[in-house]
């Protein structure tokens, strides 16, 4: 099943094709590479003059060409949340808009729960899921991200969203090491989110490989799940890893929770505003515990 985001106002996927996409982020249009857009471009006029174009470099860092003067960063909103957007040397902008379906899903679970809910967000990036959970009423959110610069970006988003007074712990650490330490401390969480890349490095050079370390991380996370958990989410972007693969992984690890655990694995997509196509944007495995 593929699900899309119906509630964006400040973001629009205008068109995609030939390995690229053109998007509107607030009032600015950006053209970036997109490996999933392997179909032809129909209306070339839509691509004629974006505000900025990203050209990749074989070494991993590309360059932006600006057709008009853009600020170094600007903000967009999703419902009651505000995010800083900035073109980076790695083509990203600081936000993955397709994840809004998960922000909504988690927020609804938290609002309906009457407990003081504790949430752990691993590979937490610039904090969209963190802020969504905190805004929905989570008593505490622990935000773990290896990159200190990205962690600071998350703190900025926290301030922009008016959530600075909320109990959010921002931690720069390797995800697996942090989870193992939380187990030793006896800390547990009602909800756990993980958004691991295909490959990454921790703050002290620790190597993360999705295909070989996902199982170990899930096992460790299960040990710090509250005895009455609320949800568990795994996002995946690794090439060749499908929703059926993710479902098998989660079923294997949470088989003992069935039938009290409902496993829902979905393809995330963004609709093109210019024609009836969906751009695939990764997968999510979502477990809701009854």
C-alpha cells in the first residue's frame, strides 16, 4: 500500500522525471536530482526557470546554481510546526515532507494515550518527528542524532515551533551505543522511532550499515520498550529493501507481541501537482500495540 501526504500547503512537488524533481518550498522553487523519477518529462515549461538548481558532484558534494537571490535559509510550516529550510551541499533541504504522514500517525496515538508518554527518536535528523511528538503531548522526547550541526538545526526548529519549554533532550551519539546505555540505566520508552540511512557514521567514527546492523538495533530497542508500548516505527531507504522485507523483519522480532501488535508496512509517496503520478519516497514499518 502506498500512502501520501494530503495536508501540505507550504510544500509542493511540482513535477519529476529524467532523474530529477522540481519542488516548491514556501515561495522558492528548487530543482534537485531524484533517482526514483525514471519517467519522461512531459511539460518542459515547468522546469524552465527554478530559483535554484543542484548539480551533483562524483565526490558526493554538489553545487547550487541560483537564478535569483535566495536567503541562506527560510521557514515553512506544517500545521502547527515550523521548520528551517536551507539548500545544503548534499542536495537536501533539512526536511523530508513525505514523512508528514508518520508525524500525523504518531501524534494521534500520543493524543489518545492518557499516560505521560516517553518517546525515543533515533537518527532524528532535524527533528520533525521529535517536534510532532512533543507538540502532541509527549511528556519527554529524546532526540538522538550523530551530526552536531544537524542537532543544532533541530534545536532551531524546536525554537521556531515554540516548543523550547517542552522536555526534549538533544543528544549527539551513536544510536546503538545510546540504546545499550539506556538499557543499563533502566530507561524505557512508550514509542520508538528510527530513521536509519543506508550508510552513516557516528560522532566518533562508528560505522552504521543498514543491511547488516538493523536487526541488532531492533533487538536492542525492544529491550527498552515499555512493557505497555504505544508504537514502534522503522523508516527505510536502502536500495532493494521492500515493504515485504521490512514486514518480515518486524514480524520476526515482534512475533511474540502478535496479536496485540499490528504491523503496517507502507510505501511513502508524494503526488505530483502537475500530473497524476506518485513519486516513491522510501518505506515505513509501523507497529501499533493494542
